[in-house]
């Protein structure tokens, strides 16, 4: 089924304090967020009418905005309330919520600290990032030529729009070569994550995952770690070189979009969709609808 372009959809988007018809939600082409990357966002899932980890996502949105000197002109409680209202107004029971914050068009210059801060929130029905069949089958990754930057060269602890350009470039190249996604290393040569998701490895029934010191410590990542602790699965957070993959039994991705998605190969390394992955996937599917 062909996806409806996002500028052609119907319904309402909340923007700067008011609901507007979807087609009328526009910003000027000379806004600072578009030209200089002063833009942050969140991706939130809603399952059976229940918003998953709403407060955690909005807390991260405000922290990302603070890091980029964006002063959101609404309290967090107000944004949480609007998101709940919007999903009902849009009749979204299972789908996605996208809050986005950006600096306005009052100034076209590197320095625009006194320009307005804008915020919009949209919600729409959206199935899993990968189809149920693809999830059970597992996906194929390839190593990207782009790397995650160091924390002293970019605000890597924020969900800033500009940081995702290397992700788009990596995923586009992977898809051109017949893969589903790309594995990104960091500036030191350690495994970081996929283009929009954290990564976990299983070896000898133990979990391993990279330390998130130059990329986001994802909310789904933290949820999976909590689940593993409750299931008494040993977890090891460390730095791993690419050849660590040769001894791994299972690999899976975690994120709001991908949820928990098994990986069956990364270039020439092969993995199975094993029992630990299936167990965590089943437990995750329970709690998101709890």
C-alpha cells in the first residue's frame, strides 16, 4: 500500500498553541531550523490508545531543546496534555506521535538566539517500522562508511535533527546495496548503533550492548535493559570493536520506530533469531499494551 505524502494528509496538527488543519501547517522556507539545524524532535508510540513512555519522551525533548538553546514556550505538563488530546482528536489508537521544535525565521544568520522557538505536534496511524513477517525473518545490515561523531564535536546527547543526516546517508547507501539498514561505528572505531536504533548482542545467553557515550541512550533501550534485569539475564555494557560480531549468537535493534527487531546478518556475519531475542520481544509486546 502506497503511503500518503505527509503534506497531503487530513486532520489536525497542534502548532504554537493552536490546532490547525493538517494542510495549513506550514513554516517559512527561511526558518533557522531548516538552514542551520536548530531543530529537535521526538518519536513516540501509541499502542491500543495508550501512549508509551510519554513523560520520558517529553523530558528528553526539553533536554534536547535546552542543549540547543531552544526555549520551549510551554510547560511540559501542557505538552503532555496536548499530546493526549491530539491522539484522541486524530483517532489514533495505534500509531506515532511526532513533536518537533525549531528556531524561527526572524533571523537568517548563524547567531539567532533571540529568534522565536516554535513547536508542533502531529500524530498519525503507523504500523511497525518493519512488517511482522520481516521482524520474524530478521533484517540485514551492512557497516556504514559514516561514523558517529565525538561528544566534543556535536551535541550527541540530544535528539537534534542535524545529527540524522549521516544516518540518512548511511541508510540510503545500505538500501542501494540490498540491505535493510546500516551499522554505524563511532569516531573511535567502536560499534555504536544502527541508523535510528540502538543495538544489542547475545552471546552464551548473555546480553551485550554498547555504552551510549556518543549517541542517544534510547528509551526503548532502557526498557529492554529493565526487562532483562527482571528476567535475570546478565547485561554487559562496554565498547566493542567490529570483530566482536564474529562470536555473537543473536543481534537485535531497539527503538521507538523499530521496537525490537532481530538482525540475521551484518555483512558476512550471520546470526539466528534466537530464544533471548524472542523472549524479550514477547515481554516487550506485553508491557507496551499494559
